[in-house]
């Protein structure tokens, strides 16, 4: 769809709700006014959701609280959800127009946004922060193995097995201070450990090779 193709469906949609609609007013793509409401509705249109469109919407918020962004139908539920989340956080409305028949769908209206804190995620972050020793990673790293608190615990277990040989999980836990040593060696996420008998673990060749790292 061309940007101009969005105008007629949006104009018709607003007029059906009692608005008087005009285009290209003082730089705004679409302006709608209703007799019983002193605040105008402004719609900024683009052929795709973009940073430029978002910036235009933010500028229009200095005129009215009722600012919408309008684009053709957004493909992909995840993409739509991300764009919708951004609009809600910025207090912008989001409208899509279906190309084949001009169907207009309002996904969200402008409204103040209060982010909902998720306690489980907060607790997970704080737990990881407190358990991690030092600052072993470089911020902004990509495509590298990150050192987590879990990996540090696994490294302690591997180091003990490398020095002492096969051991029971309880012995490793007491020697290293890693209370979850048995679970770490049993789950073996990194391929470093193998069970040689009930409750006793040793390093695998992979663990011996990767331990110096």
C-alpha cells in the first residue's frame, strides 16, 4: 500500500464516529475534530512501522494526547506485539489498515503507561547478580559464551574433580561451597561430568579440555 492509500479508509473510519476529518493540517497527516470534544485526534501514517513514524507521533503529542500511528497490516504476531508494546509505553495509539478491503483495526488507544513489574524476573536478576563472583563478562558481547553464576559453580566442581579425582556430590559440595554440586553434575549441561557409580562423578574428556578456559 502507498501512504496515500491509507487515508481514505482512516477518514471513513473516523467520520463514522462523528469526526470531521481533514488531511495535511500544519504538518499532521490526518486531523479529526468532533464538536463535543475540544482535543483533536491526529493520525500519522507510514507504509511501514518505523522509528521515523514513532518520532512523528511523539512530536504530535505536544499538540494533543490523542495521537495514533497508522500502517498497513503488520505481519507476524510477535512483530505486532512488539510494536504494540512500544506504542503503549509511549502513550501512542496504533491503527492498521488491511490492503485488500481497507478494513481499519485499532489495536490500542493512547493512554498513560505504568509498566507492570514482574517480581519473578526481578528476583531472578537479583539472585544471579548476588551469586555471580566478580564481573567476568564484557558488556555488549555477542556470540561468546557468557559466564553465569551457574557456570562459575560448575567450574568450581570441575576444578575439584580435576584435582581430587572422582568424588561424591556431597564431598564436592563441602569442598567447593557449591551447595547444588550434585544437581549440577547430574544435569551436566556442559558435558563436563559423568557418573561412574551411584552418587560419584568424574570429569569427562570435554571437561578436562575446557577447564583451563
